[in-house]
C-alpha cells in the first residue's frame, strides 16, 4: 500500500517584505505619529523667547526714560506718514513680526486652530506692537511711529497665515516630530529652544569666542547713569589688574572651552542613547561658527570675518572638542553637573577679565545704524543665554529625563 500524502495547503500570496530603511528600522516597526492632543511645550517656549527678544529690541538701549509730554497713543492719533522712513525699515518691521505670528498659531494648536487662531495671532500682534510703540514715547532715543505699528501688525498677520497653513504638517505629520520623539528626552522642549538660540547668541560682538554673559560692563554703565558718577564693577571686584599677552590668551582659552563645553553638555543631557550624539553636537557648534563669521563680516567688514580666530580661541576650541568627545557617553547626572560648572566658571572669568585692547579698538569701527533693533536683540541673547542655561539645567524635569534617555 502506498501512503497517502497529506493534503497540501493552498499557496499563499507573497507578502511584501519589510525592508529595513537606512536607519535599520523596518517600516512596520515605526509607530504612527498620533495627532497632537495638547499644545506643544516647545512652541510655547519659543513664543516666550521671541516675545522677550521683541521687547528688548524695541526698548533698547533702556536709557534716558522720561515723560516727553507726548501721548502714549500719539502713533494712532496721526494719519500722515513719518517724515523719515525707508523701505528697509518697513521690510525689517514686517519680517521681524512674522515669526511671532507663526509661533502664536503653533502655540494655540490644537486647542484653537484655523480662522480663530489667525484672528488671535493678528490681535496679539496689534497688542504687542501697540505696547512697544506706546512705551517708546518715553525713550528719547526711540521714535514712536504709526508706520512701525502697521508694518509690525502686517508681519504678524502674515506669520499667522503661514502658521495656519503649516501647523498640521509640521506638528502632526512631520518627520521632525518623529525624530524629536526618537532622539530627545520627553521633557526637552525648553532646552531645545535654548540650544537653538545659542548659535544666534554669537552674533553680538564679544571680547572672547563663546564669551557670553558679560554683564558687569552693562551694569556699570547703568549704575553710572543712575548715580551720576563713574562706576566700574569689574575694577572693584578685581582691582589693579594688568594682564600680559599670555594671560589674555589663557583667559580666552578657558572662556572658549567653558562656553563650548557648557553648551555641548547641555545638548547631550537631552539626547537618548540611540541618537547620533557626536553629529548633533558637531552640527550645533558648526552652526555657531558659521553664524559668528557671517555676523562679524556683516557688522564690521568681510575681511574681518575670522578676526576672532585667535590663538587663545583655537586652544579653547581644541580643549572643548576633546572634553566633549570624552564626555559624550558619560552619565546624565555627570553631564548636567559639569555643564553647570563650566558655564558658571566661564561667567566668573568673562566678568573679571579686562577687555582686550585690540577688541576695544576694533569695536570703535562698529556703527549700529539701521541695525539698532537687531543688535539690541542680539545683545540680549549674548548677555542672558548662560543664565537661562544654568536655570534650565537646575529644573527638576532633568530627573525625569535621566530615567528615560535610554
């Protein structure tokens, strides 16, 4: 007898193979990006940061406050155009408020969207611009203008429209959102905004590379005007100091290394283990170098684009790169504590080291001119970034991030 063969199963249709992508993750293993159910913390933090920049830029240089006998709403009481205005001023006013309108719509999403979000963004632009112009009537160095008010409001409306058209694609269906979830810790929103501002903080001319937070000269100037006498806080803290060339180099080396390591470690604190840590830190540092070179070329002259590349800056850059490479995979707590330490050390040295005479001579050729508002915002970033960074690194959310960065 011949054995009967078991009945064969009908042939199955070929299933599409799940081919891993370039990152090695099968497509079907990726969780879909769920639509947002609450407002994004990163957009709220970005909106607050940009609002502070607008306030500082609009009221810079914060000196000579007094009542000039003008109505705060004089910019609304006149219908004629200002006597002195240029197309450049009008365009800058429009461009300056476009990000504010866009961020306003993003910060409202998904609770408020569509036409209502656009209307709220337009109303916010009118309110903020109106307050800025009203307060400028008390500053002799600033001129309240109906043209500024209208162009700022127009820029905010344009930004709001851009936000309405792009918010779903950017916040709900974006590859950036997927990378945000895969590479960064859950409570990293404020830190991401802070680190995005670090390259921009290099725009304002500084004594030393990455020498942010030099507050003593500003405070000395304010106290001198307030008390009507010459006050130099740096000389009071460190009297009769006369540094040699080698000591200037050493100070610049330490300041550059501290600023670079502090920013780099702040970024590393926010990254998950699967993220390309070295690439992200290198990209942030490269962005700061590019911004620094372009800003120096614009504010001074193209031939001075790399005048800040001194022996001290080169030494500090090399030391900072070596330290970041060695600490890239250090424990989260160690990275955070070292970031705070280097930032505070940099603040102490930058505020107690006298200005380099060469830098002071170079600064004499800088004419702010039409970039007064822009330079005011850049100075605000330069002065406050290390303090905001130290505050952020002390937030209790880092304890939650430390448990979830793997």
